[in-house]
């Protein structure tokens, strides 16, 4: 077609966005970083590709799955900040608004180049890359009388526009972000109006802009002279009074895609929307849910970290307590050793080494229990009145033979028979006419009387 017309047309703008890049988004979900213009070109190049986006008379007629594919391709080129991850549904919705605007410009360019400037016969040939059937539908739409009537009306409104801006291809969102960085705060509507409607020499671009801007600034000066403070709220109120309510589902000074619900002063100024933005509302709900879920996950993560720290602190405290107890016990032992008196040198030389105490057994635990009571004789010291006690009687009673026989005899035998055989003490009368009576037990007693009428009493115990 270029050979027939003899003209060389400029192709689609090729974006410089070739790989993933970081993109910053403002409160309206528009790209405001230094590569914002390249981002717009990236979106435009996607919607102008007839292999990806079919040619329709309206963006709303493009299938949703095609729009989803468009967003997935664009998202693949973006590096999001962590704080923007929850807002991805809103960013998607705004990006598709940008695609809608680029799609509309693409159709207008096709109409101007391949429909308006061509003769009726030449119009039948579709532009390069455009499907013939889709192009035939576009021709039928443009040839419709109602469509031509709407087009004439839009052309008249466009030519009657008297207020222009000086931002060029730079978006309003980018200009607002630059002013915010320069002054450290969000620009008020009157200051933003002057920044976007004056030239570099600070002169107004047209008479309409000068009248409106000068009127608002004069009102601000009057308020200050009356004693009130020049604040952003005062300027916003004056701007709304001078410019009127927002209409046609847009907000002046924010560009396409921004609706009054996104701007605080516009939503509260009685603005009227020409159509409902259900998709935008749905995206807002999804973004809010994402933020709530992220906050919940963050809270759960922090709670888990706190629990781990508490457990570590508890373990550390327990270890410190155990260590302190060991130190206290060690100090007590050292103190006890310090107060123990040292041994005397003389006592240590002459005293026998300490022996462990002998075990003490109770009587019923003794290993040997005699079958008969063993008489124990413990002589009582004779008093001067006991002259009748004879030495011979004593010797006759306990002779050396008796003692040796007692020692050599078995304690398990009949001790009584042993005593009778040796003329020892027994129950009855002895060889000298004496008598003895004995009772033996552990701790028992013996009692006897002699032939001379003397008496001997004794008691003893076996230990």
C-alpha cells in the first residue's frame, strides 16, 4: 500500500522497555517513575498489535481473556515494590484504562489514515496486519449515519476547547509526583493548575486558563488579607467553587482513568458520574482483601517470632537460675570449709586415726541366741560384816576345772548337765552344805546361801 500511495508512513512507536524494570505507582495506581513515558509506550505497542488485540469499535467489546493476557504480558515487564503487591488488582484496573485510551487513539489513527484520506474504493483494503473481516466491520461502523453524527459533535467540542495544558506527552500523574518531590508535599489544585497551564516563562498558555487561574489566585489573596491562613484546604475549597463539580466520570487534572471516588475533594464535592465503575469497585475490594490478608499474615509471622523469642528467653532464664544455684552451693561449701577449725599439731601426731563406729545391733538382731540362760557371776565386794564368806567355798564352787570345762564345752550342749557333773552351782544343796539358787537371763540375777548360814547375793547382766 505504501508503494501505491508513494508516501512513507511512520511505524508504531517501539518501546525501549525490553526487560523487567522497577515501576513506581502513585495513589491513583498510575506509573510515576522516570520510565513512565516508556511504560505508556509499552502499553500502546501491545494494543496496536492486531495479532494480540482484535480490532473492535469499542474497548469494552474486547474479550476479557484477551485483556487478561494483555495484563499478564505487561506485568511480566514490571518489578513491583513490596508495598504495591497488595494493590496489584487496582494497578491492573488502571493499566487497562491506559490501554483503553491507547486503543481509542489507535482506532482514531486508523480512521484518519485509512478511512478519511482514502477514496471509497481504496478503503476496502485493510491496513497492514489487520484482519480483513475486522476491518470490514469497522468500515460499516464508520459509515453508519449515527456514528457520523456523533463524530461531528465530538469534532466540534474538540475545536471549541479553549483551555489547554503545557505538559505535552508527560502525564499529569508524573507532573504531580515531580511537584511532590520538589516541595515535599502533595500540590494543592490551584498550584497544580498553574504548573500545568503556564509556559516555562511563567506565562499562561491561553486566555481562558489565565482568567480561571488568576481568579482563583485572587480569591486566595483575599482570604489571606482577611486574616485567614493560606492552607491547602482553603485552596482546595476555592478550586472546587471556581471549577464546579466534576462530571463525565473524570477528575480535572488527574488524566484518564481517574474517577471522583479516587480523589477526596472530588468525591465530596457532589460530583456526578456518567457510568458506574463496577470493575474499579471490584478491584478496590480485592485490593483491600489482599491488604487485610497480608496484615494478618504479617501479624501471624510476628506472633510466631515473639513466641520463639519468649521460649529462648525462658530457656536462658532457666539456665541462668541453674547456674546461680550451683554458684550458691559452691559458695556455701567454701564458707563451711573456711569456718572448720584446723586440727591441732600435737593431736594429729599422737591421736589414733579415726575409726568408723562399730555397728550397734539390738538384742533381737544378734546372730547368736543361747538356748539356756547363761549365769554370769559378778562378785560383790565383801563388806566387813560378811566374815562368814569363806574362800574355800568360793574356790570349791568355781574351780579351775569348771572354768576350763566351761570354756572348752559347747554352748549348744546341755549347760546344766555340765555344771552338775563338775559340782558347780545348781538348784539344791552343794558339797559344803551350801545352797544356791540361780536364775539366769539376759540381764538376769543369781542368789545363793552357804552352809555356814552366810548369804551371797549377786546380780549381773550380759552385754
